[in-house]
C-alpha cells in the first residue's frame, strides 16, 4: 500500500492510500524469494553479531546503520549465494 500525505490550508494532514496488487511470474517470484531470504539472512547475522558483541562487552556503544553497512561488503564476499542477487540492500532489513 502506497501512502501519501496531503497538506491542507488549515495545517492538518490527510492520509491517502492506494492499494496495488502485483502478479509476478514464476521467475520474478523466485527472485523475490531469493531477495527476501537474503535480507532475512543478513538481519539474522547482524542480530547475532550485535548480541555477541553486547555479551562480550556491555560498555561498547551500539553500532548504527551506517557502521553496519561497512560490514556488509565482507559478508557478501564470504557467502557465495549473494552473488546471484543483482542488487543488495540492507535498508529494509
């Protein structure tokens, strides 16, 4: 669902939604499943890493999204099935 906010003259906001339905073919379904699986795998790997880091030293600060993105490139090189995906994003993870 795509949402847009329209401003009125009084300063109030109106939220307007558009429902959209996609019908991907089998190849596109496989690509989406691969992409969502990769995102889920990255999320799990980063979560395990952050939990271990916290358990080892609770005084260390939390790593933000910007710093975690630096860890993504070595992880992508280390794991072979990421090469199948044309683009790689962490923003949704």
